[in-house]
C-alpha cells in the first residue's frame, strides 16, 4: 500500500485503518460494544471503529465525554456529526460533555491572526450552543478565556511530557507554542476528572487526533494526579466532497453549518465525488459503487438513520436503477433538512457571551481543578 502519515496536523497517503490500530495500540470495537452504545449510525455502521478502554466506559456509573474544536474556520458537517453524537450520549447515558476550544493552538499552528481566530471562535460557539447540550452537564472551555484553569493544569502537565515523547509523537515543533501545546491538550482531556473526581472519560475523535489521547494517558499513568487514563473512541475520516481524504473547514469544499439550501445543493451537485459511471447508459448497465460515492457515505454516516432504507438506496444504486445525480439530490435533501433544524436553533440564540454563561466552569469547579494539581493558592 501507499505509505501514509497520520498526525493531528497532517494526513497523507492512503490511510490503512487496520494498520493504525497496531501502530496506535487501539482495539477494534466488538459487536457487543456497539450494541451497548446508544443506537447511532456512526457506531452501528462502523465509522467509529476502534478505541481504548471502551469496555470500562460502557460499564461505568459515572461518565464524561471530551470532544473539542480548534476555531480555524466555520464548522462543517464533519464537526456536527461528532457533536450531535456526543449529545446523544449525554441524552441517553447522562454523561457530562466537556468541549475545549483551542484558540491558542490555531495561533501557534496556523497563519491566523488573533482577530480571525476570535471571529471563528464566536461563530463556532454559536453552532455548539445550537446543538442543544444540557447546560447542567456541559462545559465549554476556551483556552485563552479560561486561562485561570487551563494554564495551571498545563503547567503541571508540562513537566510530565518529556521532550522525547514530544518528538516521537509529534515530531520537531516549529515554535515553543507548538512544543507546549500537548500539555494544554492533556489539560483538556483530564479536566473532567480533576473537577469531578476520577471516573471513566471517553474522547470520540477522528483517528488523526489520537496522539493527544496517548500523551494524556501517559501523564495519567504516572499517578501524580487523581485521574485515570482517558479512553478513546476512534473515527474513520468522513471524506471531503471531492472524495477520499479528511474533511476540513480550511481546505477544499465542505458543507458548512451556516450554508443555505441553495448553497448546499450547489456544492453537492458540483463538487460531490460519485461512484457512478461516465454515462447514463453505462450506469444503467454496470451500476454505481456506493463505497466511494460521497453522497452515499454521508447518508450512511449520519443522514439516513433507517437501515432498511439505506439498504434499499444501496441496492438501487448498485443495480443502476438510481443515478448519481438522483443520489446527490437525495443526500442534499436530507442534509438541508438537518441544517434547517440546526440553523433555526442557532438563529434563536441571543448574545453568544450571555448564552455561554450557563456552560462555563463555575468558580468552585475551577478551584477543584487547580487544587488537584497543587496550583490553587
């Protein structure tokens, strides 16, 4: 196979997901584990395909989810799927959800001004609020706005992330900010346990973000702090509209959560990679390939919850009865329907800062976290 490189900052080559399990030391999800998760297409159909300490999470009485975002652009469908999945876990399991927003990371790793990052941050927060998380069980943590808790934790963990670990996991950093960021990310992933006591934490992430989890597990294993190793639920990449590869908010064409129906349809009609044939006649004769067809992949991952209906679509496409253009329109209809609901909730929100207040760490929670690493003085 083609050599591949999978890091939090670059994905290149043909990704072999089974090979990554061996490289990263994760375990494939079992059928029993899939059945014990709240029913959701991302798990049932295998996009979430592997993890670490998943069994412990499923068996726990107290559970937290950590899944964040770096404000590098408008949020897109790939972001939405993970956050709405986290909301399903919260609704059905009663899990806490912690959402770190790493605005500092984007300054260190991208040619992006603080002002640009701030604008993306405000818009990302509006989309997160529109998901409808329970404010009693949810905390949004912005690195620069919540530096009174993030920085003391990162300071403590920075002593536990060795240079050899940094270099072996991430390579040589371009600046000292990049070198410090793994300690900040560790603060994100261990924060729920520092606030609420040791309990099972699961991080649902795309597989390229797994190095952050591995570093945080190394820190937790040193037993200097009252935390256990956070688990991981690893997700295969949702393809960009143009075909195989990681969907990105800053590269290529993606369907954004703020796109209007006409824009969604235009993007899908013009840019969505299909598994169809070069002509209608050839497609009727040979059929299409849903395994590489991006509209079908979107339906399978999130936008067609009914397995029988999805099977019917797949059979019709393989048989040549459903044309690529018709499959594009079907996917566009479902995506537009989802976005209309999301955007209606988004539009109903008031001022972002005022809405955010209910989701911020309380002073008591901040104190507990700082105290847990010895920096509350």
